[in-house]
C-alpha cells in the first residue's frame, strides 16, 4: 500500500459519514459560474461530542482563532497561543498517523534545514513547529516593510484573504465551524475533470467545492471530509519533507477511491510550508 493509504488506514479518529456527521452536497457547478448552486449549508449535522471525545480535535479547534485572515496584517503570537501550538503537537504525536509520519521520514533519510530528521520525538516536534507554525511574510515587501503575516498552519488549515480572494482554507472542521457561525456560504461542489466520475454524495471523504468566506470567494478548493487533524498534518508533512512538489496517490476510502494530486509549495528557502493541499483527479465507486 502507498504511504498515503497506510496513513488513511491508521486514522482511527476519522468520523463516519451519516453517523458522526451528515452532508448535503446539493448541486454541482463549474468553477467559473458565479451563481450559488447550493441554497442550504453543506453540513446538516456534526456530532457535538467530537471535541470532548478526541483530544486532537479539541487541541486543533483552539488554534483556529489565533490568526488574522488578511495577508499584510502582522501576526502576533501570545504565550497562550504558543502553549496551544505545543498542546496540539503533543496531542498529534500520540497518534498512529503522526508516529507513522515520523518513522516514514526517518526511513527515507530525509533532511530538514541541512540536518537529518531527529529520531527523538521531542526534537521532531521542534521540526514540525518550525515547518508549520513559524511565521513568514506572504504579502511580500522588502526590509522593514515586510510583515510577518502568515504561517503554513494558518494558510492550509485556517485560510487567508489575499488580493480579494480566499487563499488556502482546506480544512473541513474550520469550514463547518465557520458555516455554523454564518461566515461561510457553501455554493456547490465541483466534479473531478475525469470523464468517468462517480456520483458525489454525502459519504465522500474528498470533496471539491466552491464557497465564500465573509463575502470573499474561494472559486475551487478540495478538502478531505471527516478526517482527523493528525491525518492531514501527517500527509502534508510527509509530502513536505519526503515528497515532490506534486505527488499522485490513489486512496481507497472504503467503497470508493480517489486519484489525488498532493501539492506542496515550500517557502522561506524550503524551510516552511507555503501551501499543501490535494486536487481530486478522479473518483471511482467500487
């Protein structure tokens, strides 16, 4: 099995569609069509106990309000937020997907910042902290004008607004929480480009969709649905440390499979995540 499939199989914290959550995908649309193909929310139900029952979900939720969405606005990190980052990394490193991610990177003999990946778990967490949480400038500008306005975690899991468009924002938990607040408007799903595409429905664990966030558009974005934060963090960390810019994987999600392109963009001399996300190339029902 591929490394991505092994991670999927190890994700014991993943939610089950129809049991732990329900999705109403409604109608499909073309990314360039402006209209709203979905009058109702995407998530009709998510089991409220997910945060009490799953420590990584709870630790993840506490990180989501630590960022300002606009690029060009300097991020400040309080001691409370640093603690929340540590709590999250401690929680995810207790899980099978992140332990596998660590072993995989060691087995591949990959280097980070010129050094081999540390076998010691505490030092590996420092690498994760550097890759995902250390700030950098996304809005550009030189010298003193450079604002430290972004991080890999903020971009991928929370989302940003840049040049009047939503950038990043690939996480389903963030989507659900923002939708519940009325800040996200789901506008319909987008089918993979392949000719032979299975029907999109409420049990798909991968969904390409269009939405607006506080009135700003995200024309096309693909998200894993129902997965745990540690699954995504592990997959994207492996792509970042041991993969290419584009990695093609096939994922059997149980009864259906997806051909996915895992894309990884590095920033700050290759030391930090600029962006990591998946594109759905094809979707089959078995």
